[in-house]
């Protein structure tokens, strides 16, 4: 028998801004090498290695070695859902540049597209949505998220 989930431990993994960037980059673009993740988080590769090890140990990410590089991906789709849920209640910082505004708008658009097209519309009229249409909507939302994550 297991006890209650340790929500504080899971939240602590994302409390460090660099780790949050690492996880959101993997959510946005899928499997990525450690060097790319370090660059996205604007941290040294050795620092990224420490953060990535904590995220793997915490069950947020998993890794696999391909040649000289270690690639990281989400350990479970529930990680993306949890991060999205946190994004709903997270404070919204003030936008200070056009780049930040554009990134925020693209992320908002991607969430709206996915929620509206793939979620809401499809569930209200399942007979009118083909698998191809749903796939196209999901692809459009994913593309917007990836563009926003790249800034």
C-alpha cells in the first residue's frame, strides 16, 4: 500500500527555473540531447547534467544514450499534463520585450488551438472529425508550441 503523493517533492523539481526550462523544452520538442537542453536553459553543460540527473531520479524525464550523446525525453505523458496544469495557476510575469510577447502569444495560441480543435470541438461532434483532422489540429498546436519554445 502506498501513501499520499509527495506533491512538494514534485513541485520542488520544477521550482528551479533552469529545471523548468529543461522540462518545457522536452515537452515542446520531444527527445533532445543534453547539450541542446543546456543551451536552451542558458546554463553550463555540467550544471545541466546535474539538473537532468535530478529530473530523471524524480521520474520527470528518462534518458537514453545514442553514440556520444545522451538524449532526454518525458518519462510519462502525465508530466506534460502536470506542467500544463501548473501553468494555469502560475503567476504571469510582466512581458518586457517583443520576443517575450511573441513567445507568450504563440504558447497561448497553441493551447487554445489544441483545446478548441482537438478537445472541445471533437468531443461535441465526434462524427464530423476524422482521425486526419484531429492529427492536423494536434500538429498545428505542436508546431506553435515548438516555435514559441525556441523564442
